[in-house]
C-alpha cells in the first residue's frame, strides 16, 4: 500500500499491482465442468521441478511451466481463451481488487 498526490494536492491511498507473467492456463465451462472458471498461472518455474501430470496439463495448451496455479470463478461473458496473457491493464482505475499476500512469519519477535 502506498499513496500518491492527485492534481488538487490531496494525498490518495493506492495499491500497486504487479502481475508476473500471468497467463490463462485452463478454461472450465458450465457444460463440461458444471461451473465457469479460469485457471491462471503466474511466474515461470523450472521444468525439472514439475510432476508429469502438471507438465501434461500445461502442455495441453502450450503454456510454459508456472510457479503458482489458481482458479477463479467468472461469469460466462468474462471468459478469456487459454494462453491469454493477463496484465494490469485488464483492470480499470477505481476498480476494487482482492489482494492476498504471504507474511514473513517472524513469530514472537514483536515490533521491529
């Protein structure tokens, strides 16, 4: 979370989004899977660390190995084709975005 000054001199909080080579890996449809969803993969990963089922899943759509795979339910009109590169330009200014993060897990160290 950071902040920026607008043209009237008011300090506005904002969130900077970075999408590291985010790509649509798989499309789930209502007819085949019972619901509509997109599976997204982010960041590249070494091919040696993947299992054979993961390699087969990614190679079905000629997608390079991805570090993290996550599925998001979408409406049928928002479906993107497999292989689509997702970027921050997909979002509009003022749109709300749910953000997840990983804590450093410092335990009982207290305030640093």
